[in-house]
């Protein structure tokens, strides 16, 4: 049986949670499954935790839920879910995903009209069967119609690389057309989640009505899903929903912290507050001893009132960051400005869109001290460089020289063959400054074979970086399977860096795995994998994932100066008895 990814297991737990609530189970019981699902989204591979007996080390995973997760890993389902599904169709989950349909309304629709799915609801709306039902007035029914539209759009999660530019676009539009201040994305976009369900925007204003009006008139809005005095929602072509909240300035810190989340982080923060006799919410922090409320202009004030240092948005995943902050053990994570170079980009010599000189000039314009154009090796379906091409490119690099004030390292992205060998022989690799080795073919070989393949690549003394190590595509492919711990141990042992690839469709190594790899002492790179000068900015996405993995600058190779980078390369070659860097 195919091993389930964490997101697939989390989805099953969410189904259990929803059907439990529909069945009338106590709040604390079904919420335990919701919290467990949140935890799994940002945990190391669950199947490996189950095999190692470490599942209950995760926050919110008790004995009962751990047993059900183990059963899901083994069979793809669990007896308890099957029992719930025998009583209530799983399609009821669709109803509860519709804005305007709460649990009581869904129970009413199911009990009185037999509405058990989104299709049933659409048919009932079209036939007017909801008219006259208890507690369902004309306005509520209209909200449900809008909610159906929004739900259908949300079925496809949007990659961060598409959502973040849209978030910036709407922020720029509101900044130009309104007097709104403090405009910022919140939610999963701000946390740098690889994919998002919707976009949250916050701002402050003394004229909320004007901001809401401008927002709902945005030319890209296909439909207005909700419009109130301080909040509104619009729907874009393709199904992406944007929610806007306009608030008084004195509440900005409270609201920004609350709506950045994640849910598990906020739950744990509320639990910490209760232990301090406080109650924290988006409306302020209440001292339960005397009833006084503290409102916060900044997020730093929120965390300080709870006795914590500021926790960066990307770290708010509910995976131990609150305890680490409390204990003074939260790392100062890497920032974009820490990077001194980028090891992975392509030009027209292989599959890039811009010339070699254009890419060098663009790297210099970003203020880099060094970079490497890592065009593909010759096995890449006719697009890669032959050894002669590689030598010719080296000569062209020498011609350009220091014209742009940045050191251009000789490099290649070399294919890792199915047996772990490389697409270029060692004599060619020895003439390069940096070698990025990546898997591009035979993605479906067995887990054991893929493990051996990657370890052999790490053991090659000329391989400095394993590019996009899991091969994932955030929309279509979860990544090939291998023994993560064995490969991480090999990378640390051999002095091979693992890349965090900033291409928005990759974001690979995923942050939970990068955090696990750091436990082995692995070094990382944050690279753009740019195929054009405009894509060099992709490196910001890589940094976002590195921050989610709690990586400090000293864990990232390209935060170091050029001499230290070359020393890193040289150290591996010396250990492996290879030729020195030229």
C-alpha cells in the first residue's frame, strides 16, 4: 500500500472531527482531532514517526489519536471513521465548508430535506426548498448562495507563489485608493505556507466604510461574497477568496497576531495566557484578576504582555515555538538580507530565458558577493550542456570577469542517475567550483533504491549541494520516497548541503524536513532556481521556508563569505581524496 503523506492523514483526521461534531460528540473530543490534524501538517513524516514509536512526542497527539493515526497509516482508514460514515455521509463535510452553513443549519438541512452534499444544497437552493425553513431568512439564504460559490473556489489551494503577488497587488491598490494604514497580509500567506486556502488582509482606518467600498469595487473581483461595516470578502476568477478586515489602530497588534495564526499556535498561546490568569483574543488581553483589558498597537506588545519575546510569523506553527520562546531557546532565524549569493540559476545556455551576462548583471544588482549559474548537464532531454559547452561557458565567464562586481562561480546542475552516479564524470566535475546534483528522472523507483541513490550522490566528493532534495511539486507531486534520516545523516557526514529551492512550485526541502535535517547537523542553501532574471527574487520564498524550519544564518551556506564557501567545497574534496578547487 502507498504510504500516505502527512496532509492526507491530516485530511482524514479532519473528516473524523467533522463527523464527530455532526454526531453530537463533546466539543473537547472532536477538537482534539482538529488540533492533531494541524500538528501533522507541520510535522516530520508521520509514517516514520509511527515506525519509530515517536508519534506521541508530537503536541496534541494522545494515546487514542495516536492509535488511530497508526491504523490510518497501515490501512488508509480506521474503524472509527468507517463507523461514523455508516451513519453520516462523508459529503456532509462539503456542507460545513460553505460559509453561512453552521453545524445546526447542516443538521437541519440533512434532517428535514435530506441535503447531504454540495450538489444537494445547490439543487435545494435552485428549487427554493430552503425558503420558509426555521431560522433561514432571505438574507441567510443569499449568504448561503454566496458561500457555495466561495466553497467551490476553495477546493483548489493556491500556491504561495501565486497568492503572495496577489496579496501585494491588493495591498498596493488599497494604499493608492484609500486612506488605509498598516496594510498587510495575514494568515497563511504571512506564515509562508506553501499553499493557501485564501488571502487575509488587515489594515487600520478611521473611515472603514470607504476602505470596504474600494475593496469590493476592485476590478479583479468576480463576486462580493460578504460586505459589512468592518470586513468584506471577494472572490477572484479561478476561485481565490480574499478577506479584508478594517480595524481601529489601537487594536492592530491584537488583530494581526490573531489573524496570522496558525490555529494551533493561537490555541497554545491562549492556554499559556490562562495559566497566567489572562484571556487573550483579537480584542485585547484581559486580566482575569481585575477585569482590565490591554490593547496592543504591535504584535511585540502582545507577546511581551504574555511574558514572551516576539515570535516571527513563519514560526507560529504550534510545534514548540512558544515553549522555546519562553525558555529563551528560540533561534534568531535567517533573513533575506543575510544571503551573500545564490548557487542555483539558469541562463539560455540550457533552459533559462535570459543570457549569461544578463543573469550575472541581475545577481550583481541584488548586491550579491558571488553566485553560480548552474545550467543543466547534458542528460536533460537535449536542453543541457555537453562537456564542451561547459568549457565554453567557463571561457565566457572569464571574458565577462569582474565587469559587474560579483564573483561568478563555475557550476552545473548535474543529473543524479538512477544508480546514484552523475551525468558528468569526475574529471569534468573537478573543474567546477560548485556542483548542484539533482534528481530529474526515475522518480518512482523504490524507497530503498532512492535512498541508496541519494546517499551515493552525497558521497561523491565533488557534489556540494543536493538540489530540490525530495523532487516535490506543491500542487501535483508530494515528492519521491526515501529514508529521510539516512540521507540527512549522509549529507551531514559527507559535508553535502541540502538545498531549499525557492521556485514556488517546489519550496523543497520542505520546512518540516529541513528542521529534522538540522538535527543531524546538515548545512543548507537557499537558492532561487531562477530561469530568468526576474525569478532571482524567488530566493525570498526559500528564506521563508528556512525560517519555518527554525534555521539560523549559520546553517545556510550562502550566508557565508566567498572564502568560507570555497573552504566548504575544498574540505569535502580533501576528505574524499579529490582534486583541489581551481
